[in-house]
């Protein structure tokens, strides 16, 4: 029997390790957040000597279920810019006890699925780390419901549903903060004429 879980409470938490993130910064980073329907948009700007440095933004949805009177996370999705500032990546965290092969299959509505291999497992679950996601985002931006499928170690399948509303606006916000986008915007601004 296929068990389906739906989003009950979106709680964006960037729980997955980010590549290139310097946790040893002396100053606390500047953090801004915004909600796009079921997605939490979060930007963290590194601070050094009171001046802003690089900014990293992501878009997160945590899928939870009610169990014994508590909300229990079953999947976390995190979208962001690729390490080179081009393209998009996705990180996923799923519960312990899933089969590592073939991994997790993710699709929008009844469209074609994209398969992701697990990177590692730890005390808080198993995750896919910063996998290329542009093809997946193309279908997500026009879809209504996302679906992820995994299989538990005992052979039981698990289908997890999540809402896609707000994702396109959140990705647009990430793209607007990307270094290339900021440089392009400043290049388009008219320069003052010399007198």
C-alpha cells in the first residue's frame, strides 16, 4: 500500500550543510526572511568589519505530519543558486530508514520524475546535497503539487506530497540576489554624464 503525506505546516529551516559557507566569521551575518506561500525565502549576508560581504539565499519548505500530537518532519527541500552563481541546485532531507538506492524520485503533478542519489545519512536523516535542479524547477514553476517517492529499507513505498505555490516567486527573488544579477542591474543603470 502506498502511503501519501501532504503538507500540514511549512517551516523553512536550512538544515542542510551549504558548500563554501564560512561558519567562523567573527560577526553575526545579516539575515532576512520572507514567505512565499508554503516556502520560506532566507538570505544570509556575511558581515566583516561592519560591511556586507557575499549573500547566500535559499528557498525552503519543510513537509511535516501530525504524529502523537506533534509535528514530525518527513522531508525538507532547499533550493538555491549553484556554487558558481549559475543555475540552481536542490538539497533534500528525508528520514532515516530509506533505501539508499535508487534514491528519491521527485516530480511535479503527474509529470516526469527526476531521480536524485543520496549524498549521505546522519543522525537527522539522509540527504541529497546541492544536486542540479534547473530541469526540475522548470516543471515545478508551472505545477501545483510536488511529489517525492522513496522506499523504506523494508520495501514499503512512501509518497510525499508538497505544495508548489509561491515557488516561482521565491526562485525569482533568489535570482534577483545572485551576484551576476546585481552586476547586470548596475550595468543597465544610466551613468551620470560628465560635465
